[in-house]
């Protein structure tokens, strides 16, 4: 079966957002299609150059979210 993968598919693959079936199909296509592999390498290079973001919520923010979640979960049961 022939697949034609887009750059969007490759971005999803890089970010590990593809299904197992898609991942296997892209792996196989990358082994067989030099043009696709070049596009993948270019996208991967760009991905590696992006700064890595880290997010740390303040403890009070986490507590507020947990309290809200608990309160709304109880309201949904009534």
C-alpha cells in the first residue's frame, strides 16, 4: 500500500503524535523514499534547534485547580 505523507504527518511523527500504525508506515516510507527522508531530516533539524520549554506551576495554582476539580466533580454527581 502506497502512502503519501505530508510535512504535517512528519511533524506529528517527530512529536510522537502518530498512531502505532502511522509510525510503522512512516518508518517504512522513510527507509524507501529519499525525498521524504530529506524533508524529515530538515524538519528534525529545525525541531532540535527550537528552545525546550519547561513549565512549573506554583503550588497554590495546583491546589486551586485540584479544589476546583473536586468541587465540580461533586456538583456533577448531584
